[in-house]
C-alpha cells in the first residue's frame, strides 16, 4: 500500500512538472510582449525623431551659401549695400547658418562642435551630431531653406556633383530663371535707387542669364572675389615684420661662427709657435 502511495505521489509530481512546462513556456509570452512593446515604443520614438527631420539639405544649403559668399557678397559690399532680411539670400534666412558658425575646423582631421566642444574626425560626423543633438536649435518655424535656391544659384558648380553633368532640361532651366529673376527683384529692387539698380543688373548677368539650354553665357561671368580675412592680413604683416629679424639673427650667427673659427686658428697657430721653441 505504501509503495502505491509513493508511486502515486511520484506520478502526481511528474504530472505537475509536465503541466508546469507549458506554463513556463507560456510565461515567456509576456516577455515577448514586452519586447514588442519596446519595439513599438522604439518605433514611436523614431517617428518622434522623424518629426524633427528637417526637409532641407544641409549640404546644398552650404553650397548655396558658398555661392552667395564668393560670387555675390563681395560685389554687394563693394557697393556698400546691406541686403534686407526680407531677401531670401540674407544670412538670417539660412536655417543652418547658426550651426555652421558653430563649426570649428581645428585641424585637418579635427572638427569641433561650438555648442558642446565635442570633437569629430570628419565634417560629416559633426553634421550628424548637429542633426541628432542640436536639432532643437534649428528654427524651422519659417521656411528658410537656402538649398531651395540652389537651382537659381548654380550650386552644382561648387559641389562635387558637378562632375556628373546632367542633360539640360528646358522646363527646369525656365523655372530656375524665373526663381533667379524673382530673387533679383526682391533683393535688389530697381525702384530703390541707383545702387540697387546696379546690383539688380549685376545679379541678372551673374546668375540668371545662364539659365538657358541654348548655350548662352556661362554662370558667374563677373567672376568671384574672395574676401581677405583679418587673420590673413595680420599674419602677413607679422611675417613681414619677423623676416628681417630672422635674417639679422642668421647674420649674427654666421658672424659668430666666423669669429669663432678665426679665434681657433689664432690659438692653434700660437700653440704651434710655442711647440717650435
Ligand atoms: Zn555639440
């Protein structure tokens, strides 16, 4: 009888274990559910981050700024004219201007974030850092995408993509010409005076005339002018000041060597004379 009771207990134990196995395996189900929750929350945060994605190319905005700075601003400054903030070419209308100004190229392989002093090997990583960490600093409330003006400003010519020339599209050329002329009208209104009249004319020749597929004039016929920075000027002056000093020290050094060798000769000669006695 005892044997039977032991067997019964053992069978009961086995049964309970067998029942437990599916229970354990089902207990993993909530875990999977949690993972699913995690995934869905990750997707949600991605969607949230996606909401911060700015639909404005940083690279093309940079190219547009380069064109403005090199092919337009020197001529505008020459006329002592200040572009109004209503003009889309004004620095305030570049979404990325503040971030670009907080970009420090410390060394060949060192780019520093001006907001948090973090260093990066390449500019593109700093760009990504700006996108991920400092997107809140972008004021996206107004449409201030400089890249939108690339068609009018011939950005491709200052970008690497200029190597892959595409066939001229008459419709796109007409669109770009229209955008270009509207920029000339809004930024340099002829009615404002002779200065804006001259700049209006200049803008049409420099940027707008080339928007044609019939082999018209090339973009930027008036050329470019690089603004000489104050650092460049001060370095040049410093070099000019230090150069005579450098030659003076070389002269003194060579003179010192000569007089030293003459002294040695004199000593060795007097030594020989003493020996001959
Ligand atoms: Zn930073």
